[in-house]
């Protein structure tokens, strides 16, 4: 699974655990709801600034809490 899809799944996982709608998160993050849908489904590239808005303002969590998850743990060695 690529990083774009992992990020989207993680956003959706947190959003649903907080009982928030895509619309509510999009509103707080100042992005379009359809954009949120595409991000959650791994269909959109996302800038770090927009990711920050979704995580910190929309979901109201820290980057550390967002990325401190099993799906972001390295499963192998980095190639040179």
C-alpha cells in the first residue's frame, strides 16, 4: 500500500472514531468535502500544509499522534 493510501485510511479511521463527518472535518480544515473524500480514498495527492490543516485543525490531533501508528512503522530496510 502506498503512503497516500495509508494517510487516507488513517484520516478516515481517526475521523470515524471521533464520530465526525467528512463535512465537519473539511469545514474545520477549510477544505472541500469532496476533496476530503478523495484524500480518504487515496485518490488525491496532498501537500504538507493541507495535511497539517486536516490533522491539526480538522481532527484536532498532533502529527505525532497521527503518525505514531502501526501502518507507518517501517517494515524493511531503506534502499540506497
